[in-house]
C-alpha cells in the first residue's frame, strides 16, 4: 500500500510540474492532458510494482526483463516522446520523424519536470542536459529533433529556466 501512494504522489507531482512548464510556453491543453496514460492499469500497476522513488519504475522493469511493457504502452500513446515518432521505411529500415514543435516543447517540459522530481534538491539547470548526454539513445531520434533538444537543454544549463522557456515559447509559435 505504501508503494501505491508513493507512486501516485510521484505521478501527480510530475504531472503538475509538467503542467506548470507547459503553461509557461503556451501549451495549455497538453499541460492538462499530459501523461494521463500513466493512470491506465498497464502503466499504473507496473509503476507501483517497480516503484523506487529515485528513478522511473520502467527502468527497474527493464533491468529485470530486458524491456518494459509499461514503457511500450506509454510511448505508443504519448506524442511528447521522440520514440513515438519512429516508423518503418519501405526498405525495412527505421524512419526517425522530426517531432512537431508542440510535442517537442512538451518533451522538454517533461524532461525538466522529471529531473526535478527524481533528483529533488540535487536538481540543477544542468541536470536535464547531463541526462540527455549520458542516458538518451540519440540514435533513435531524428537528427533535427536531437539537435534542437540539445540546444534547448544547453540554453537551460547556461542561461536558466526562465530564458530557456521564453525561447521555447518563441520556437513553438514560430513552428506551428
């Protein structure tokens, strides 16, 4: 029961942080609807079962089984994950599609919020960039999406949250 409420609290806190960030960049609808699939049985109960509090429960599930059913469910329903934007080409190769700006913006809001939730007081504006550089599989991402993501995370690390979110808002408006 403790893991149930701890996971629920983590998901709700994360959603609220993403919502606040999305509102800063004008993504009101996406902020309100962010990660609702985490309340579906396949994602929520896996989150409870593998809850640790310091990282995504999907990481633990992946360690145990080599993949995460909860993640497969989540990424297939949430366009703010770059993994959603992978298709297969005519010659059985993967096609990495550039993310539309509004989902790209939500992805950044999500990454910043996740870093804040999991790192707590250890969070700095460099934390999302460090995670990107050490733990993101860039080979599975569109090159332009990857370059833009790195650019905005560098802005965050170098210029701070207010500046980065201001630039992100302009980027989203300019790429509708």
